[in-house]
């Protein structure tokens, strides 16, 4: 996470779970010169102040949600914990249901995320022939995704209960 660019931080903010009505203001706030190092250095008090100045309702709750999800994502490289069965981007537990949005999909580098998050990351990428090249948000290794569809990535069956 420390190595994330401003664009990667912005992408992460768009994927995390925020209370209704706050997502747009938070995305705008985080689109301004905040990289991974900045994100890791945020503490609750200054973040609440920034959110309040951005006009976010209940800045304390939003700051707590951002910091909780940031800490969870930052712990991805550490030993597995109770949240190992959650997508590191949206923090939603992996599940195989009809929507398939939370099916764990694995990239060529071995990192995993849910199908919904990878689909969102693939949307703005321009296809080259019959593939889209997706950079892993964790290690930056490129995975070629056939037909540009997250559903074409391999399922990580080990994370399904």
C-alpha cells in the first residue's frame, strides 16, 4: 500500500464500503495528491478534520470506516487473520452466489480479490485485441484477462467456504 500512486489510492477509495451519501465527497477529497504513503500516515483526528471541511456528514464515522478498511488492506501481506476470507479491496466476505460479485478471483501473481472489484478495475482499461491488461493493485504484475471480463479469471476455490 505504501507504494500506491495517487490513482491507485483513488481506485481503492472507490471500491471500499462507505456509508450512503459520503462516497462522492470522499472520492473527491482523495483524488487530490494523496498517495499510498499519505494514506498510511493518516490518523483519525486530521482525517476527520479534512472530511468535515469537505462537507461530509458524520466525519468521525467515515474516518473510522476508512481507517479500519485501510488497516485491513495494509495487513494483507501479514499472516492470515480472521479477515482472510474477505476481499482486500471492498472488505466484503467472499461468497459464491447468483450474482457472482463476491466470488474470489486470482491473478497470475497469486493475489486475490472479488470478481466485482476486478470488474470495476477492468472497466476503464482499453482492450488490446481480445484481452485487457490488469495491473495487480498489490504488486503491479500484469495479468492478461481474456475478453476483459473478471469472470474469466480463475476462481480461488480455497477461499470459498
